[in-house]
């Protein structure tokens, strides 16, 4: 292929549209903040496929949010207390997502993917010590309130059509996120001064909303050893169970864009580099933390996919924050990690 991939036909149309969608959706699942969810493209990590049949995937994401940030920089507890945008000084949230995926290709043109997440989350915050002016005694560990939960999250079903071109390397996606996870006030603080009171709505295992998911992807060999890919998606709530005045919650819309390169000189070892961009709009409603949930984040994600057996692949990635602009004050990860297994049945 003599010309570079971003100048080729379908990609020339999709990339500007994807970037435009990402940058224009600034008003509107993730979790309690813009940097809580994993943005890695697992489709790219495992390698896109148009082969008919079943595929079973198991993925583990680890996200330790422990750095206070606001705007494009770090923040201090004194800033949060003296210039509050919310009544809570967050300390740490450790998210562990275990996701089972079932993918079926009835033909080279079509695919349907079922994603079932299990959410393991530990959260702590200084819920009763946010009165200004800040004093170091407010950070006394005995004033920390904590919670821990492990339960089913919100299930996603996503269909893909990749029959637009004969090479089947251009696809469109349409799916739905279902309100299968516990939401509202299902999880309470279990320790500290706030014990027995509900955790923030946006930190519950589910959002209580039914969301529409639309997306597109494209991948292309650019030389004998290198492949390139890009995918973009948008997720927004269309129905919510928490919809009563004074008891309503709507998660902010989520737009994401990933692109990168895969080095395939040896099919048994495939190093790759992803760039993952995500923009989350502010949560809305009486139960929402409207001032501390929106933002844009960019990650550099090096990783590798290894063929363990004939039909079994293992992949691992490290995500490193390259840029973030966060509304209000939020706790963000210094790094995130993902490992996964993919088995073709």
C-alpha cells in the first residue's frame, strides 16, 4: 500500500467525523468522574476479525483514582475545601472491572457482542470535614468514610455491520446499555462518620439508565508489518429510572476516540500503541454532582497481544495519562492496567 492510510477513501471520511463528534459533544457512563472508566479499545487489542463463529473474552481493568485534579493540573485538599464545588473531599476510589464478553459473527458482514461487567469498587472520602477554611486536622484518618461493593454492572449489547466494503475492515456499530446494575442508593458508606448513608449516585454499580451506543471503526495494513486502526463511539442516556422531581439522575454523555498502530511482523507477539481520547459531559439531576463529573482525558496505552495457543490470545496494556481537563475537582488515576483473554470457539 503506497499511500498512507489516513489519506485513503473510507478513512478520509470517518476520521474527521469521529474527531468532530468527540469535540462537539461538550454539554452532556462511566462512573463518578471523567477519568474513572477504562478507555482502552479491546477490539484493537485482540485484533479485528470478520471470521464467522463465536469468540469468548474475559477482561480485567484496574483503575486506582488517588490524585486530586482540577482543570489541567493537580489540586490540593485545601483548594477543594476553600473553593468548594461539592460537599465532599474525595480520598480514593479503586475500581476493578471484570468483564465477560460473548461475540458471535453469523457471517463476515455481521457481529453481535454481549458485555457483562462485574464491578468491584472501594471508595473513601472525608464526607464531614469540608468546611472552610481548610485545616490539616480535617485529613485525620478517623474522619474518613469508606464503602466497598461487588456486584453486576450495566450490561451492553452491541451489533456491528462490516459489509460496507469487500475487505470488511470498515464497520458501523449500534448498541444499548441496560440498567442491570444497582443504582440510586443501593450502596451505602459502611465505615466512618457517614456510615449508613448512601454513596454518591454516580459511584453506584449502575446508572439506572438505558443508553444508546453508536460507533464506527476502521483498520488497515499500512505496510508488510504494520496495521493501523481507528474507532469512535458515542453513548448517551435515552431513558432513566431515576426520573422523579427531586429524585432524578441522568449520567453524562460519553464520546470516545481511539487510534493506534499494531506491529505484526510475528503473529505470536503483536506489540501495539493506542491513543485513547474520552470526553464525558456533566451528570444531571437532583442526585447528580453536576460540577465535578465532566471532562476530557487522553491516554497513551502501550501493550502487547500474545498467541498462547492456536485459538487463545492474551493481551496486557498500561494506560498513562497524557492530558486531562476536568471540571471542578476530581480524583484521577496516575495509571491504569488492563489484561485480557480471547478465545475463538
